C-alpha cells in the first residue's frame, strides 16, 4: 500500500490516542483512533469537556450501525482520500435497505456527524422522490390512518402534484 | 408489517424533498402530513418559486395567516394558467370556402371559389394553401396599370364572410401581396394590429405578352416570427369574425 510508510511513522509516534465506543444495545465495543471518532461533534464535546471515560457508551445505536458510522468516519479521516473516492465510499455505505438507513440517519443525527447525516437523509429522500403516497407507504411500511374520506380530501388538496398518476 | 419512521427522520428527510414529492408524501398518513406540511418547509419553497406569495402571507390581515403549503398551490395554479392552451377551435377547415377575385374596374380577370375540403392541407400543419386555378390568361399590360385583389373566407351555408385581403395593386407585375389583418381581440386595441398578415401569391408564367396564372397561394403569417400560423390558430382567429355572424 502506498500509505504504508506513513503508517509506520504513525506507529513509531509516542502514543496514539484511541477511544472505545460501546453500543449500549448489544454491548459491542469498537476501538477507534481519536481523530476518527472526533468527527462526531457529540463525542468531541464529551472529550473536550472531559466527560469521556475510557469507554464511551453510545445509547440507542446498535453495533451494526455503529460499525457503518465508524467506517464513514475512517474514510473521511484519511487525508489522502480524493473527493471521488469519498463519494464512492459514501455511496457504498448508504446502499442499504430503508430500515438500516433510518437507523443510520438517527445515529448520524445523535452523534452529530454532518456529512453522514446529509448523505443518508438524501438517500432516503431520493428513494421516495416523485413517488405517489401509496408507494411511499409500501416502502416505509407505514399504516394508512386516514379514513377514505380524509384521504380523498388531503389528496384533492395536493392534486397538482399527482399529475400523471391515476 | 406496520412501521412508523420516527418524526426526526421525517423532518430530516422532508428538508431534502422537492415540492411535488412533499405534496404526495403529505397523503401518506396523518403524522406524515404534519411533518410534510409545516411552514418551515414551505416558506423557503414559496419564496424561491413565488416571492410575491410570501408577502401575501403576511398581508392577509386580521391576524390570520394562510399556510405556505396552500400559497404554493395557489402560485402553481396561477403560473399554470398562463401556460394554459387555448381551447380547440370549433370551426374546422371543411366549414370554409375561399374566394379569390382579381379585377380591374368592372372587368373580372380571375375569379375562383374553392371549398377547403377540396384543398390539400400543408404537411407542416400551417395555414397555407395552394389553390389550383385552371390557367387564366390575360395581357401583361392589364397588370401594369393596377388592379384590385380580394380574398374572402366564406363560412359554409353563407353564414358569414370575412375579408382576408382587399388591396389595390398600384401597377407593375407584382405577384406577392400582403395585408395586415385586423385585431381579433377581446380588447379594443384601436390602432394596434393583430400581428398577422394575409399573404397571397399569384403563381404565373409569361408567354408572348400574356400572363398565365397557374395557381394562387394564400396563407396567414405572423409578423413576429415571419412564419405561417398553425391551422388551429388561424381557425381561432377566423371564428372570431365568422362565428359571431353565425349565431
């Protein structure tokens, strides 16, 4: 790898700080370089105000999602990654089913990682773009709590948007 | 399976939706409606697309304000109305008959009557017709000191007649004539023209001091684009003059 010598240099540096993130949902732990984890504004604030112990507990985020978040942070902490590389890597991370995306967007929101929040919510937005409400219901598995009359009324109010749909 | 995405997710996603998708997503469920119809979302959309609507929002008076989502709908309707296509004309070509007269004083040089049902329409769908006439001969000298040319459109059953062109040739062997058409308007545009002209061409050849007219071309042109107008536009124009006398 081209970046190997640099890694060696880093390895010989006196102490390289790491943080341990722990999912409180399934107690999975992740050891992460500090500069990678600090992309989360939430974690940075904890570290800055000395609230962070050796292990930082992350509530409501599963290990599976946390792994994705860390993957994103690692990619974006790599100074030699080109914009194109990052775009491709981001696209890979958000190529998930809608339920994973929802968990991911909540995680990005909680951990306050702006870039991840943007790509994930944009991906969800893209998945329902120009789709009529019936399709959106199906995608999200949302229950329709309108009565037929209510639905007809709200649909009539937005009739202009349904041009081209039956 | 029933699943409701948390409202934070809806709010985060809603910020990235276009107006059309937002409107459709409002119909998903009651909680989706609340997330997708908030003024925070629609206000920037309104001020981008229809700045005047945002001012309308505040000038509503009585302390009551209209949701921006509704204002956006209003804005869409108003801009769409501008693009509204004119209705199909109720006249059609086979209702019409063309007459073309070329005369000089009391003597008729050429007189032809042609129902449009007997003329091929232009392949481009424009109002331009080739009226074949059996070779009409007259002396070139007749053309030199002026003659009068009239093109009328008659509505079948003599229910109406409209003069497209009535002009005097000052002399010279002209073969191309145009005359401005009057404004059809719903407005009294005194002095302002219709922006359209009637055009007439005599297709002729000369043979030993005689002029032989082989065909007559007529059409309606827009002076803005110098193109022939479409058949539908011409019919809408003509029906204004012909159908009023039809009733």
